[in-house]
């Protein structure tokens, strides 16, 4: 199904796409949530940091855990609720494009991984949404999902 067909189906069903601004703000909320949760978990181990070199060493040491935490957070929340905490706060939801229902486990995982890939590639996967008639990011395209208002 191409973007025009999806757009037509959205019109017929009277479903509105979430704006780029709301999606961006939800993204910021989610980043703060994951960062704070991770900081709480490792606080005892990093409380004694006294130099920039130590900060770099700890950052490199914990990077794989942060990446896994981000993927799990995104995948679990999108699969279970169709939305992360940021999306819930802004009343937007991820749905699959076929029937506009909750994403499958596979779609949620693909979406979470591709979202991380987009971040690691200087957010190019997010920027492409600005040029898409229905605001599809890479993670939307690969997972066959869209983000709508609820």
C-alpha cells in the first residue's frame, strides 16, 4: 500500500495523522523518561565520577545497555498500548496501516530498531517525514505503521 492509498483510507475513516510537532514533543518526553530511568538504575555506580575522562569511560561502558533499553522501551510500549509514555501524554498512537489496529510484536520491534538506526544516522530517518505526504519516518515505513491522533 503506497502513501496515497494510505492517505485516502485515512480520509475515508476520518482519521487524522499526528502532527510532526506532537510527534517531536512525544520523542523528547520519551528520551527524558529513558534517560532518567537509566540514571536511577546506575546512580550508585556513577555517583563518584569526578572527571570528564570518567564520564566518557562510563558512557562507553553503558552505551550498549542504553541502546537495548531504548529498543525495549519503544517495542514493549508500542506493542502493548500502541504508544509510549510520550505519545500517551500527547494523545497520539501508533497503528499498523492495514486495519489501523495495534502493531504486532514484529512491527513493534522493527519500528523500535529502525528508530534507533535513524537516531544513529543523524536523524535522517526522522527528517524524511517532512517530505512525506503522510509524515512517514523510516521506522514507520519499515514497520508498516503510522502515527495518528486519538
